[in-house]
C-alpha cells in the first residue's frame, strides 16, 4: 500500500474540494475511489441526493441513485470513525457489502451512521463548495463533479 495516494481533489463548479484519503480505515474502498477517480469515472457525475443538514450523495454515473461502476461490489470495511461534518463515506443498499462507486459527504454530524457505513476520507479544504451544492432528492439542477483525481 506504499503507493496509495494520500489526497483526492474533487473539482466542483464553484471550486476544488480536497479530501484526505484514509487507507488506514478502508484500504479497499480507498483503492476503489482513487482508481475510479483517476480513470475519469466521476467526471461529470452529479450529486443526485443532497439533504440540507445531513449529506450530499453522488458517484452514480446514471444520476439516479441506482447505478454504479462495472467493478464488483465491495465488502464492508466499517470502523469506529465517527460520521461528522466533512467525513466521506460509502453509500450502499440494505446489504452492508454492496458499496460500489456511490459515496456521500456529511454536511453535518451524522453519528447515527457510525459503524454501518465505510468511512474512506475527510474533507480538509473546500467544504464550502460541498455546502453550496443544490439541495433536493434529486435537486432540480444538480451540482456535478467537474473532475476528480488523486494527488
């Protein structure tokens, strides 16, 4: 894991969001997110579910909340890391081992999610750009990821 990137830069329309990757918590999920990002998978993908005071969810290439990558789903890598403002975690179905490409960023503390979703990173800069994403399920005009790459 020595070649694992430490940072991900997600460019949103208003500016860059810097995310510190946490392979110490979820090595498989970090590898998946970083790999998809560097392939350009997330470029142009929208945040299809943004709930004020809770979280912003994206990573579905169909923009519907039902899609994912062609990669197989990942086994859960749950940790004791709290879901607080700025934490990046994987979205999944009711099956704990169904995370694929969708993720969410906590807009506020959501510790009721602790131990049930895989935390893979945390926003270290640019959280104001995440806060500015249009709200809705789905938003009328969803915010999108312009580009996302490891650094």
